[in-house]
């Protein structure tokens, strides 16, 4: 078993996280239960920031809150001096409700509504990452109406796609996001932004992929971008103050994954930007990045209770748990792979290959297809590792299953930060067909 962060096995043979017994947490808060290793999140955030500080580079490390957002997580990021990337009015509302400084919030998204832009503008957020001409012109119109100035980055697509250990040079990119570099959209957006009375064009942004385990894709994207930056400097005297290189830094889900340390990504980025800035006689810009999964992904563990089992001789042995695609849709959506262990028998050696089935009424609701575990019994607790990113944030009420609770574990204490939904919560927004006919009243 690979133990992430502060995870360990105690004398009772139980999995612990942040010095807290996961079996005790499951008994106290029920299952399924998301448990976050707060110290690991802090360490990862500090590692990204330190990589810039060690080289004396001005930077912002913005947590991509779409990976996992709640009041406590946003406040944790504020404690660590991070900036914050939001992609909807709801994420912005969460951030502001948590007391996060508005001037450190960056607003992303390919189809921001008029209401969302107005809300963000009136909240005086730090930066809009503008994705398309519709948004650019709508934001300019709002600024005119309110007589307000605001800062923007332009999201561009550099024609590089990077995933795991591979990168692809795509030329004109087929993506719903951003202004294309190759077909002239990005240059047109730069010119339009520079002519605006209210929009302060800080620089540009790109995001080349996810679960990236190498630096070559980032380096190639930076190289492509600098060719255009030199041209824009000559034609428009536009020199970016900020380059936002996005996120996509990989984590270890299974033994096949070999992520780099934060410093390795950052050093490669800084090295290429420094080299190209000198060669182009351009000042070194402030560098922004947006880690999300790499901050919280392997810090999260979901604990389930084992229920029924079904063995099909010579075919498969199914072990069902009390959650599934309602709390982790990634296996069904992306064929994502995970490792797991029995939290209440964590030191026992695996003896039987099984498949972990969710409880949703859906044949595709499988969390793990093949894994070797000790022989599971009803009531055992199954810990599925690295569920901290896009687990809770993509959870749903399919089959009217309430969403799980979330606990932060740190220094021997477990703190409930999101309550478990109740059946009453499921009906909170429902209205009956006939007035007054509601058995729950």
C-alpha cells in the first residue's frame, strides 16, 4: 500500500490520516466520508510558492478551486497566501463568503454570464481571464456602464496539448477555450483590449492539459508564445506584465503514475521564460500558475462501508460499497483508476482479486475494476485514495443519494467542514404538484 502524505497504519491496524484514525472518523460521521490530509495540502502549496521564491521570481500561485471548493478549503488557501481561480458565480460566491480577498481572485470560464461578470466586477476581483470576444465586449460594456476599470488576461490556445508523458503539436487547436494563436484571433483580441478605455490588459494565459508528468509541453508552449510576444511588442508596444501558465501538474493515482516535484515544473518554466526574455530583450514577467488537483488530489481519501458481494465463478467477484458514481463520477466519466485498502485492516496482505461496485442503479457504476484486497466482509471500511480532486466537486444526487460529509484531518484532530446531506436536503428546493400536499410537512 502506498501511503500518501501523513497517512500511516496505527497499532490497531487502522489507517490514519493527519494523525486521526479513519475508522473512528467513519463511526463518528458515517460513510461515505471524504477525509482530507490538511498538512499535505499545506506542504504542496508551500512547495509551489517556494520554487518561485528560491529564484527571486515575482509570482502568484492560484488554487484552481474547481478541484474542490468549500468555505474551509478556501480559507485554508487564504491562510497559505494563495490566490484563487474561480470558474463560476457559485465558486466566486463561496470565495467571497469565506472572506477570501477579492483582489487575489481570478475569474475563468468560457461562457461567463452577464450576471456573473457584473457580480465579479462589483466585487472588485483581481483579474478576469477573458476567453472569447463575446465576453471581452460584454465586460467592456459593463465597465462603461459602471465607469469602472478592471484587469484582464487573455486566454490563448497555443496549439500544444499535454497529458501524462506526451505532448502533441496541434497547430490550430480544436478547443472550446480561448483565442487561437495560429489563426489570428489572439492578436485581434490583444489589439481590441489595448484600445479599450476600461480594460487593463495584464498579459496572457494558457492551459495545455492535465495529469502532466513532464516539462517539455510547458517549454514548447512558452516558446510558441514568445514568438508572438516579440511581434506584438514591435507592432503594438505590448509587453505583458503577467504570463499565466495554467496548471495540469500530475499526481500519483496508481503505481504507473510518476509525477514531478513542484520545483521541477517551476524551474523548467522559469528557465525558459528567462532565456527567451533575454533573447527578445523583454522584461521577465510575473508568472502565475494554477494548481488544483496537485494541491488536493492525493490529500483526499474516501472511506466507504462494504455491503453486499456477488461472485461469478471464473469471471468476477463484486464487492459493493455504500457510495459510487454519486460521490466519485470520474471512473464512469473518464475511466479513472484508483488504489484502495481496507481502512480497518490496513496492514493485512491482499489475497483476493475483486472489483469494487458502487450502489447506484447503473451498470457502469464501478469504482475499481480489479484490485487485490484481504477477503472483505460486510461492515469493513474501504479507503479509496487520491479522491481529493473532482470527487466532492463533481458529486451529485443521482438516485436521490445524499452527498457525503467532508472532514479535515490535521495534527491528530478531525474537523467536520461539510455536513452530510439529509433526505430533507434533497427536497429543500422541490415543490409539490398540489399546494399543501407534502407528506414531509
